[in-house]
C-alpha cells in the first residue's frame, strides 16, 4: 500500500518500507507457528522435573494411657527424596509422615515403612521412613531425687 505525501502524488515504497512490511504484515501463518512453538517450549522448560530432599516431621496423634507420656519420636532416615515440577517441589519446606496413633499406648513401639504425606498431588515421594515412638511412665521421665545422707 503506497504512502501518500502531502503533495498529493504517490510514490513506490522504499527498501526500508518493504522490509518493515515483510516483517510485520506478510507470512502470518509462519509467525503464528513460531509463536506456538515458542510457547510450548517455554511450558516444557518451566515444568521440568526436579528431585529434592526434605526433612521429615513425624505426625503423632492421640494421647498415651494415663500416667504415660511420649519421651521421643525418632524418624529414620531423617530426610526423604521427593520429585515433581520444579515450582511445586521448591515450594515445600518439609515432609510429614502419615498419622501415627499413640492413643492409650503404654509401651514404646515401631512403625516400619511409614508413608510420607504431601498435600500436592503433583509431587511424588520416593522414600519411606521408619518411626520409633518411645513411651515411658510419667514417673520415669522425670529425674529422681538424690538421697542426701
């Protein structure tokens, strides 16, 4: 489309105008295809899978029998590996175990192969842990007074 100058006559477009027209006006199909490919590559690159270690936090529910108390909850290993999209995995701070009930318990116990609970379904847990819960009599947990002779 020729440009009109103020004098009223038309002139042929120059090389700069042809070049700009070629960039901005022609070959829209190819330009849209290039844009689509770029967007797909961006989504693929931004959703890459990563693996990371998180500290495990045991989740103990309930109360032991009267006059008993939980002295220690030991998780082995202390960290688990998780995998998923980078944005989801990096947003996590720690991993929690499934609920471990201590309701009415009077003695220590182990929970082998305890599952890890992550609320984000896009993140997978690669490891399981063993949990040992130490329950003692409330009188045993406190230091005994020394005899003063």
